[in-house]
C-alpha cells in the first residue's frame, strides 16, 4: 500500500498517466533470428558456398592451358622443321643444277687431253701418219665410252631396213642387188639418249631400178 501511494504521488507530481499496455522488453533467446548469433549462423563463407566444384574447374582450366601450350610448342617446332627442310631442298636443287654435269665433264677431260696430244703430234715437222691415225682412233674410242656411260648410243644403220622413226632419208638410190627400202649409205650417224632419239641418222635408201621402156615398134 505504501508503494502504491508513492507511485500515485510520483505520477501526480510528473503529470504522466501510466500506460497499461507498455511492457518491459525481454531479451532474445540465443540462436533465434534477428540476433547477432543468428546472423552469423545464417551467413556462410565463400568457400562453403562455392564448394569443391570451383576447384575442379580451376584444375581443368589449368590442365587445358598446359595442353594448349604443349600444342603450340609442337606447332612452332613443326613450322621450324618445315622451314629447314625447304631451305635444305632449295640448296640441294641449286647444287644439282650447278654440278649435274660434274661426272660427264670428268669423262670428257680424257678426250680433251687426247685431242690436244694429237694436235701437238700433227703440228710436228715429221709426223708419223700411222701413229697419228692410231691416236685419233683411240680418242674416238675413248669418246664413245664416255658418252656410253651416260646413256648416249650411236645409231649406225648401215645395211639395215629403213626405219622412219630413227632414220631420215636424204635420197633414194636405185639398187638392183638390194631389196627396196634398205640403207645403202650412212651420211651422218644418229644418236639416242637413254632410248630417246636425239638426232636421226641421215641415210641413203635403196629402191628397185625402173626397167627401161622399150619404145621401138615391133
């Protein structure tokens, strides 16, 4: 009773009327929404939200990057190898063009020496014609051997049937002792290179003589 009287006196002194609906706030229980602990529990860390999927993606991306670097390195090496091969091929072609006749020239050097030797012998005051002829024959034989090593063959159709693919007829010669279209004389030999005609042989070809016409009256 004494307290009620004091409260009434206090209210009468301040002039305020007490609100019957006003209540004293109660503290929130731990773990309930709206509290500090609840907010901390509801907010998750970035590592927890991403999970193991992000790490897998990063690993796959790194693997793809390494694989791309390896492929690019192989492309660069292949390109360098192709460039070196092209340059080597060009050098080989250039050397082939320059020195393709190296072996042929070596074979002809012996013929050249023999011709010069024969010329020196022929220029002497007293020349042995027999020896000079033997030297010329030896030179010709040496030249034929040199040409034969490179596939050059002479075409000498003396006494053979006329072949228009290898021979060129310069004239027809009546010959009763030979069949028609027979090579009578070889004016100039022909030559072939590895089976391909280089120059046909210039020849004279036989033909049957025309019997004389008898114009006398019987």
